[in-house]
C-alpha cells in the first residue's frame, strides 16, 4: 500500500463523510418528491425537504403517509445495497465510500425510527395510524439501539484506515472525530440558507458518531495487509463537487408537477 503523507490521511474520510451526508439527504428528499409525483401530488424538492402541495381531497387520503414512508424506506434500501457492496469491496478503493454511504443510508432509516415518538417521517405516519404513545416510544427505543449499534460497527470498521504509525486515541480523533466535526460544519455551510431544525438535525447526526468513536477505541487494530486505501483520488473530488452542485441547485427548489 502507498504511504500516505503525514497529516493528510484524514482528508479522504472527511471528503466522504460530507459527500455521503449530502447525497443521502438529497436522495431521501428526492424519494419523497418522486413518490408524490407518481401519486399525482405536486411538490417542490429542496435541499432539506420536499414540500407537498396537497389538495384537500388528497390530504384526506393515505397519500401523505405513503409519500412520507418513501424517503426512509429508500434510504434503507440504498444503505443496505451499499453495505452489501462494501462487504464485497473490502480492500478496494471503493470500500471507504461504500462504508459511509451504508452508514448514512441505514442510519437515516434508523434515525427516523428513533424519532417516531417526537418528529419526522415515522412520527407523522404514527400519528396518521393512531399508534399509542407506548408503541411509538418502543419504536423509538428500537431505533436508538439500532443507531448506536450501526455507528459502533462503523467505528470498528474505520479502524482499518488508521495508519499503523498512529496511536489508538490519535487514530480515533483522525478517523472519526475530525471528519465528523469538520464534515458536519461543511455540510451546514454548503446548505445555507437552511432552517434551524435542519441544522439541529445535522448536529444530532454528528452526535451519534460518538458510538463510532467508542468502536474505534476498542476495536482490534488490523494487520498491515488489511488496511484500506487513504489515497485521495480525482473521483473523490468529483463526487463531493457533484454533491455540492446538486445541493446548490435544490436550495431554490425544483418543482415536481405530475
């Protein structure tokens, strides 16, 4: 494996943290907008929402619930596919991007479960279905445990990218903490202007990576032959630039008119 220059090995994780975050959010909202289009409901796709223009007749049906479940359901499918591909691509240049895409995809679904008793897509569906609060809290607990387990697993996996010369604590800071803090700040900056609720959501998403930090601290350090590639490639730069471009195109809103 090529030797990564000192102090630059955190760049590729940072790039893919931010890229996967932006890509997953846009695809989540695009799934809402696409479902509404397919069901004959007008909507406008924004970088952090898909605003529906429901007629009174449409609002009185189960169409809103179907549209709301489309976002997290698509993210689960997207994340599961990325996870399967990640397991097959271990040791290739694609494994780090696939890991982040898997975590953000599945994590978006689990995060919506976690908020089922409070806000979000599953909360709205739970209200529409008239689920008792006890059931909604139980769903939220399952979601919270799933989020914790997913990110702990991610931290254990990310250890593969810590250079052999780097200590355990410094490695955790470089492979988990710095990409999360700087990447989250970059995502919030790129998405401006954005509502405070969306900013808070990004902060909560960043906070759950504390479980990844724990995973990175306790996981076994891999052999040299098992380490992943940290070489920054042109495709990495192209991916984050494309994600930024799509975000900026959706800031003003893209109408979906069936």
